[in-house]
C-alpha cells in the first residue's frame, strides 16, 4: 500500500511541476488557433493587416472579460461624448515583436485597436 501511495504522490508531484512549466500566456497564435475566441481571432487578423505582417507573427498575450467605465469602451476620443454607464466587454492584448497592442470590444461592437487605452473598471470583490 505504501508503494502505491508513493507512486501516486510522485505522479501528482510530476504533474504539478510539468503543468507549472507550461506557458499559459504569450503563446503564438499558431499553437492556440483552435482555442482562441472569435473576438481574438478577429483582432489578430485586424492587427496583421494593420501592420502588414503574416498573422502567424502576431502573438496572443491574453483575453479577459472586463467592465468598461463608459461607452468609450476604454478608448475615449477627444471631443466625443459617451454614455456614462458601465459596459461589459472584452480586452484582448496582442504582441508583435516587442510592442503590445490592445483591442477592446463591448456593447455588441467588434474588437477594435485602441491606441491610447484607459484601464477598465476594477473588478468587484464579488467577481
């Protein structure tokens, strides 16, 4: 019985160690193409076209559900007015070479590149 428990403990330890070594973020698109959301894939295609690079050069960094502070979706433009209500949305971060690019979406709007992003509202303790 002790040998079986030791073998299970070794297997679990190895699993935790190996899992911890796997990259969770910053994985090139080619390795995650089946796992990315439609929004992330759309953002990748847009950025590749914008920068005139192959989509395989765009690295997916992260995607997260956020709450934008207002209708600007975290990307306010000068001389524009926005609804003053919280808007659920998505933040997508991509990278090409050493530069990161933010794509925002929400309120039914497709992801768009945001050159001067503003942070989303902080997550509540209920999240």
